[in-house]
C-alpha cells in the first residue's frame, strides 16, 4: 500500500475491497453500473466519488487485484505488520522496564552507600564536637583542684584531676568484625560523653534523647541493630557506655580516683608540715 492512502474503516473496507475485485474482473462498466443505480448514490458507495478520502484506497485495490494480488496475501502482510508493531511495543516496554529497574538498583546502591557512610560519621562528628567540651571540663576541674589545694606553696604541688580514660577492657562478642566493634565503641563513647552534659538544665542534651534520635534515624540500618534492646549485642553496647561513663567527670571511677588523689595530696602536705 502506498503512503498517503487513507484506509477506510473495516466495515467500509469490506465493501471497497469487494467492489474493487469485481471492477478488476469486469472492467469499469461495473463501476458505472453501480454509480447509475440507487445504491451508488448512498454513502455506502461514496468511495466511488474521486473527491472521497477513500477513493485512493479503492483505486489502489483495483490495481492490486489486476496485478494478481489476493486478499490472503494482503492479510498476511497486515498480520506481519501487526506482529512487527507488537514486537516493537514489547521491546520498548521491556527496555523501559529494564531502565526503571536499573535506576531503582542505582538508587538502592546510593541509599545503601549513604547508610553505610552514616554508620560512623554522626558519632565521629559528635565526638569531634565534644572535644571542646571535654577540654573545658578538664580546665574547670583543674581550677577547682587548684583552689582546693591553695594551702600549698605552689600550684604545681596541688592535686590534678585524673586523665579521661578512653579505653575500656570489655571482651567483644566473637561474632563481631573489627568494623562492627569500632562502630559500637564510637556510639558508646558518644552516649557517655553526652551524659556528661547538664541534663537537668537542658533536657534536649540528655543522652537518652541522643539514643532515641539515633535509633529512629538508623532503625532500618543493620549496622546499628545493637541499639535495639532485643539485639544480641545490645548488652555489650550498654556495658561499654556504662564503663565509659564511669571514667568521665561525675562517674563512679572518676570520683573515686579524684577523692584518692585529694587524700594523697593532703597527706603529702601534712607530711611536709610535720
């Protein structure tokens, strides 16, 4: 079929094809006979008028039949064309689906990378930000100890606060990798450091709020599963946090060491006075 020829609807096409077939066999006289009849003046045979948009299709079908064509061949070609378009549509749909799956996989990899990167970053940034608070706390403790030992001749002879112990000897579960142990330790350290703030004056800075915020943010992240009480490593995490907390100002071990240093300094001062 030539380009630019308008195919009539199926119900009209059957009449056009049958008329074209008879004209190809019986000549144009058959066409004139139809035009001169009452049927030829109905819309059913409007395609016989050269002004009809379907007249070009009608003429092409006459030539098609005159050249030896048949409807079976035409149907076969139409069926092949239909199958070709269907294949193209299926291939386009498959390509679109593959593209969507690839984009979804890429987005999933990016999200996994973001969650993996977030495993240590929040705690690491928080620890760095807390260094200033730790140093300020140490300077404040040093000032208080200097005032307590004011009876000595030199400030250098007064008691000094014990250094913050950043290492706790707790055996990690055997099923944890080194990276997992470091993540748990970093988180426990920051929980301990957070509790060193004035929680009564500023409830928003309490460690339990930090834990809640971190747990909500990383709930679906398996690397932070130890934050959930039912997790197998939750006990190890809480033990680390309690141990770190005990070595910070206000902690049991810290205060015990501080009291011991005061007693030792006073004994030393009394011994010199004797």
